[in-house]
């Protein structure tokens, strides 16, 4: 049985940990409000851009379509762009993202496809490296900026588009979390390149729209921006998901610490009472011996 000194030391240690987890919970809650607002503000823009893409893509087909829309003509080489966080202490968020990426990878490999990984963020590297070390194409580090934004999304998009144009892969899939609430962040897998012809307004309507310049020229400009927007949205969703998962994880840790402190305190009081009783018995026994 632990001594009174050891129990008291454990209680103080857990109390110190509880203060840290409580502070981290409050910081995550403050950051979550901003991150959630940014993620939600970006969604209407992405949806409207998809609508414009639908209208344009419906008018362009075959060899006249830009390569980012028509693809390479092959479906053999696949690249998984996996967006993880740079920091831990956010529950099972990163584990769920990695799990979704591995499920997609296994499905593609089972179909006889060539699969490689393009990793964004630090926390997904180790678990993916354990199973697919020879398939990791590149690590993109976002830990050197306080909050990744459109500049980082643009850099990643330019790199991916250049690799696509040079023939390094045929299809790129984006694996990232979608923020639902502090308790739910759903990992999702979307095709990023070639840009899928979106289903939306403009695909089946009767309105006649003339574009100036032509649809092909507009798509040449719009398709890279669409890829950048998708990556920017994924980074925003990642930030909101990270803060929400971190807030929930730290809240659980704080509660668990409180329960452990209560148990240790009860154990300490019982041990202290037992020690006092033993000491009294020894004093009485000594007195009777006299």
C-alpha cells in the first residue's frame, strides 16, 4: 500500500495536471469560435464556385476541356492527399483521418491501382509510415505557421497541379475532417484532381448563358482556383476540427483528473485514519506495559 507521503504527492501531481488540461480546454474553446466561424464562412463560397463550375463543365467536353477537368485518360495512379493536424491532444481526430485514408488506400490497392501519399500536417505521418513507408511521396509541413491559410493552400495546390501536369499521378483524393460540432468531426474523402464535374445549378436549367471569353478559357483560370479553394476549405475544416476535438478531449481529461483526485483523497484519508489508529494502539499498548 502506498504511504501517506506518496499518496499526497500523487494528489498534488494530478491537481497540477488538472490545471493544465483545464487551461488547454479554455484556450481551445476560445480558438474554436474563430476557427468555426472561418470554416462556415468559406463553405458558401465553395458551394457557389461549384455551381459556376457545373454550368461551365456542362458546356465543355472531350479534347477541348482543360486537362484538370478531362484527366489524363487513365485511372491507374492515385495520390491520397491526407490533411492531419500538427499538434496532438485532440482525441481520436487524427486516428480517424488516418483510418479513412488507409481504408481508401486498401480499396484502391485491391483494385490493382498504384497508390501514393501526400501528407499535410505532422500527426498522420507515423501511423501511415508504419504501413506505407515506401508509398509516401511528400510531407508538407504546416507547423511553421501559426494558422495555415490560403497562402499554404495555394502552395500545395500549385505543387499538386504541377505534379499532375508532369504525369506523376492520374487521380488525387483529398482526405480531411469536416467539422460538425465539438463532439463530431467526420473524416471524408473527395476527388480533388481531375476536378469532378460538379452537380449543381446550371446543369439542367433552361437558361442560356453566354460566357466571354469562351468556356474553355474561363475553365483554364477557374479550375486551379477551384483546387486551391478545396484545399483552403480543408485547412479551415481541419483547424475547427482540431480545436473542437481538443476542447472535448481536455474536458474529458479534466473530469477524469477530478475523479482520480477524489479517489486518491478518499484513499489518503483512510490511510491517514488507519495510521492514527495504529499509533493510538501502540501508545495504549505501551502504557499498559508500564
